C-alpha cells in the first residue's frame, strides 16, 4: 500500500474537466475505491490501497459526470505482492518475545548499512507493519505476559532502536507493550533508551523520552484514516486523494 499509481488515458478518454475518474480494486474479501487527481489532460495519479493479503485483484477505471451514469472506462489486473518489507514485518511480528529469533536479528547490526538504506528500510517496514492484520492479543513483548520487567531479555524495541529505525520505533510505541519495553534491560544491561543515547541517535532518544513527541516525518504521516465498522476512509494529504475500503 501507499505507492503512487499513474494512469495514462488514451486519446478518446481525454475529456472535459467536469469528469471525475476513480479506481475500484476488487479483491477476494475487500474492495477499495480511490479518487484520483489530474496531472495533465492525459494522466491521473492516485495511491495504491493497503490490501489484506497478497493476491491479484481486478481494478476498474471509472468515470463519473453529474447527470450521467457511471462509465467503466477500462479494466486491468493488479497484483499485490509479498516483498521483502512484508516478509520482514511478518517475521518481526511473529518473533515478538522469541529470544532466539531476536538475538539472530542482532547480526543485522554488524553490517551497519548506510543511512540512506536504513531510511528506506525504516519507511518500508513501518508501512508494512501498518498494513499487517495483527491479532487482537498481539504485544510488542510477545505472548508471555507473565515475564516481569526485571528479567533481562531482547525485545522488538531493542531491535528497532539498535538499527535507528525511527518510524518503526514510533509504530511499536503505539502498540500494547510498547511503552513497557522501554524499561526492559537486555543481557548487556541496555534498555532501548540507553541504546539510543549510546549510539548518538538524538531524534530517537527524544522520541522515547519526551512526552508528547510527534510522529516522525514519513510517507505514512501524510495519511489520515478514519475507521467505522467494516469501512475505512483514508485521506492522503500529499496527493489530496481519498480511499474508501470496505469488506466485500
């Protein structure tokens, strides 16, 4: 989800300004309808919806004009793929509380990828996490809530802070167990807060310690979503397009 989609209109579809185009994505269990914005007479732009599973869906380009019936201008297939960011988010969500898996993630730290790669990883994995269907009982600290804060262990929060993943850290802070993870020491005696300080991640340290710290700037912060039952409406302020999602 949240990728930019460009639609090229054929010559016969380039019509008057009062025609409104939108896309309808029909999946196996969910349907999305997105508004579009006109870049020029022959091109439209919109945002891809975050889908509930990896599958090929039917997408229809529709045209609407006041006083006229809605027309289906064109139809095409559209594939939601399982990419590396999706796999990473699934893996991290599944291994919350799993010490073997979390200790394995520490190998990633030794390669110290360039800042641009870290920023890309942070944005993609945080977006993938936002679109995952996490179980209602999911917790940043894992399934075993009987563990006390005094037991040293690695947490998802340690992982995110160690790599400097600002947006993923913010996402985890909003989840059950996120704030509780800040005071947990790992086997080296480090908390996520002390790790941020030790590594010189000033913005990350502020995010973890300041009351009322704001969400880091990212592609996802341009979106505002309102949920109501089986429906949700999302406004992407960057492109000024709307996205309606409904259980099919």
